[in-house]
C-alpha cells in the first residue's frame, strides 16, 4: 500500500493528477505489483496456482481472471497478523515440497487432478497448521470470488435495493 | 461595556437548549421547534447531513477494498473488535476518549449529528403495565411514577411520525401500536412460531416491531422519506429514509420550522446553575476546533446525551448548591445506569427447509416477548433479566452469504454454486 501512497504523493508534488502520465492512472488492483505483500514472488506464484485450482476458469470465469490472487495478497498484507501470514508462507512451502515428494515435480507442473488431490490431502490430513492454512486460503478464495461484481451480478441475483422482502419462497423461483 | 455584554448574552440566549442530536435529542428538537420555541441543539461531534454524508450508502460489496474487513493497523487504533469497513466513519478511535474497562464494556458512541440513531438496531417494542408495575408488585427498587396509560398516547404520537412496522398481536405484555404492515417471517421463523404456539400458552414468536417504513403515509412523505428498500445496509445511513433516524426525520423537520439552530462540534462542559434563582440557566460548551469556551442560555434545557455522557455532564455541573454534580444530592449520578446488554446469546441449527429461501432482505427479525415473571414470580430473580429475546435469524445459505462461506470447497465452480442448497441452514440469536 505504501507504493500507492507514494504515487499519490508524487502526483501531488507534481502539481496534481493532470500532470500524471497515462500509465500512472491506468493501474488497477490486478496490474499493480503489491510491493508490501508479505509473500515473495515464488510463494505468490504457488498461491495463485492454488487459488486457480480451487476455482478454475471454465465456461464461467474463474478466480484468477476475477483478480482473486491480488485480493488475497492484499488481505494477507493488511488484515492478518504475522503468525497467520507466517503459517501461510510455511503452508505454501509445504505444498511445493509435497509436490516434489509425491510427484517429483514443481506444483506448477502438476496436472490439475494432481493439484486437486494434493490440496484435498491438506484438508483431510492431520496437520492442523496445514489445515488452517488451506482453510484460510479456501475461504478467502471463495470470499474474493463470491463478492466480485461478476459473480454477484451473474449468479447471485445481486440487487442494491431489492425493494421487497418475501420470507419464504421456493429456491428455484 | 455593559451593553456589549448584555448584547452578547442576548445573542446566545434561546428559548430552549437540547444537548445531543441523537434519537431523543432529535425528538426534543422537533417538539420544541414545532411549539414555537427558538431551540439550540448542541452536538459534540461533526455534522452529518442526511444522504450527502453517507459515503458508503450505495457502494457495492466489491467496491470495498477488503470486502468489509478492517485492516489490522486501523483496527488497533480503534481498540475494539466489531468494526466494518462500511461503517468505519461512525467509529471512535480509542485515544479520542480513553476509558477504563474493569469488565468488558462495549461503549457504543455516536459522536456525530444523529448520534446512535444512525447505528441502532431499530427495534421498537412498547413497554406494558407488567414493566411499569414490576418494582411495586415484586417489591424491589422504586415504583415508577407513571403507568402505561400515561405514556400510551405518546407512544402513538412517536410511532405515527417515525413509521413503525409490526403486527397487532394482542399481547397484554407487549401492547400493540400504530403499525405499518409487518415484515414477513421466514420459513424457519414461521416454523418456530408454530411449534411455540402448539406447546406453550405463554410464549410467542412475533414479527419484531421495527422503525421501518413498509407503507409510507403522507406524514412520512412530507419528511422526504420513502419505503424501506430491504437492503439491510441501514448502518451506513439510509438514502431512502427507510428507517427512522434523527438525520432523516426529526432534525430536518425541526429545521424546517426555522426555529432550530444546530451547532455541531460543541462538546458540552456543564450546565450553568443560577444560585439566586435556584434554576439551571444555561450550558457551557467547548468548541471542538477552537477550544473556546462559550456559554448559551435558556429557560428550558434538555439533556439527551446518552446514558454515560448525560451522567458525565451532570457530574461536571458543579455549583455551591450542587457540589458533587447537578441533582446529585443522593450521590447516585454516574452509578446504576444501564446500556444495551449484548452479552446474552443463544443459537440453534435447524435442519431442513432446503427447498425454500428468502427474497430481498429483512432489516428486522423475529421476536420472543418476555415470558418469565409476567403473571407470576417464576424465577429467583426480580423483574426481567432478559426482557425479551430478539432474534436476528441469519440464514446461512452456505457458501454464498455475507462473504464468509462455510461450504466445503469443491474444485468445480459450477458444483460450488450448487452447494448453496446442500447444507443445513443455521439460525442464531442474541
């Protein structure tokens, strides 16, 4: 977040937004590298692959194209304590080492069913730290995905102002 | 010089002064102004204008950077657990007014125009004679000086203007009022209502009476307020005026009379006591920005500063006649007052009803009126510990509600969209 603040400050020094070159205004949450993100680039890459495996692209948009990896990095940077973030780091390292032990490959190179199998083994395993790690990433993935404009408006019948309340209606209506 | 002082005093003299601009302060302002009194309303916090000062009111969930969660660093500055990105602008930072908590105490403060009328849960149940007669009947505390019959017309007066939705349930211990149409119960609430009716004669589940306009009447339209839109984003401030707040209702109504002067950023220091007349004669404030101390005068002074701050103002109002605080001859000021109890909680999980859902959002909730110590003393405590149970039934349609999904992740998003229907529904209450 510091970087964004700095850009804003620089803009102010330079005489306001008008003086900014176009690239400075064109960034979005997805395109902006989060300098203050607690994870190193390799860990961020593993995290992005996990997120993509949890909700992949299909005939509908997946977590990746909705910017969920950037959202989760932001949440880890701003909303979680060091202990939780450390556990995420360890969890991501564990995913990589499990990939090597089980499949003799990097997590990146695993086929989708192998990635799914590996992740589900974390959820079902007995290591509580790994379970916590996976559960946090899973929940954040679902949170980021389901609160996106695309999912809210396409699947969840999002209405800013419904204007009515019916207490008991059939699910399919 | 003498003339200047007289002029200054005249300039600062009103017919009435109201301390606080929240629910009761707003009402005091409205009633006083409507009756032709030139009224000064003092508010310690900043101005909050209806609609224009609700910065998050029409934001979509995805427009909140952290989807509502407040970053740790910010959270620490506020020193409390319940904070949301959507409503952070109403919260008080810990160092703004530090206080000692010997036991956990959630001191909800609304330091802005409108006060807690922007933050309340909008539940508006009437008291009954069972409440007013309780102390006299059971022999504890001091008898109330009034009874339900004295206050019933005033309930009606307020309800008609504020707009209260509810069902006429005909319960002697929860009297009916001037109701707009009630808000429906959901399937699970309807079920529990039936179960209670079948098994008990003294317990009911009803539609909570709440300050939401379900069918606007001319008096509401005159206030510029409309129908509740069932958004459930009330605490951000409602641009529709769908629920009652001082900002949407009483304060603009008072302003329209031309009799009201609203002075935000005015922290009341004390009430001025005139030793000769034996009466309160004015109010001392400190301007929150200039730190200047200013005196205002009036014959009528209403203290509507909330439970804690009203006590603090009176304790701070020291005179020869009242050396320990105005009206504190019995030494009870600052003691034995009560705030909202948030600590009693119960929850339950209900299986079934998986083919049913809700449409739109319920800003109110089901409500179980008091059933202990009503007709007879049936517990070992006097009066009512938990007066009623107000049940906000959160329907967790797993995976998709309120951004905290509970459904098991399934790698396929399509299948995941389906798990909305595959889990039991959870209900909880406080």
